[in-house]
């Protein structure tokens, strides 16, 4: 059955922190950008289709995902962030700092 809700899932045991700079920090150039790996994600939708794209700057790998007609931009954004975090390129980088933009 198709659903517009994203189920909540809690995964404990991961050694990570999440930093979300404020707009003021960005405007005042107080955001740390010295991560080991930079990943860029983006979701979009036109009148007919929704898609997502992931780019890993370290490896130069890019992946585009077609998400069909019923997916919202928010769902595309969440899906691509999840796919980026689960990618083989990042799963084994235990002590590196990874930034997702």
C-alpha cells in the first residue's frame, strides 16, 4: 500500500554527531567546512516525476535516483540522505568527518 508517511526508525550504536548550522552562522561565515568527505544531495520534482541525486566529492561518484510520480520533494530529500549515509563509500570511514549538503 502506498503511503505518504515516513516511518520513524531509531538506530542506536552509531558513533556520529549531527551539526546543523543556523542561518546566522552561515551568514557570518562561522561554519566549519574542513570535513574529510563532502557529499552533495538534492531532490527535485517537476509536473510528472520526482528524482534525487547524490555526489561524493572524494570519490567523484554520482548517483541519480528516479523516484516515480507519487514521491514528494521532502521524501526525495530524506531518501537521498539515507542512501548517502548507507553508501559503501561512507560506511567504512569510521573516524572521518562527513558533511552532507
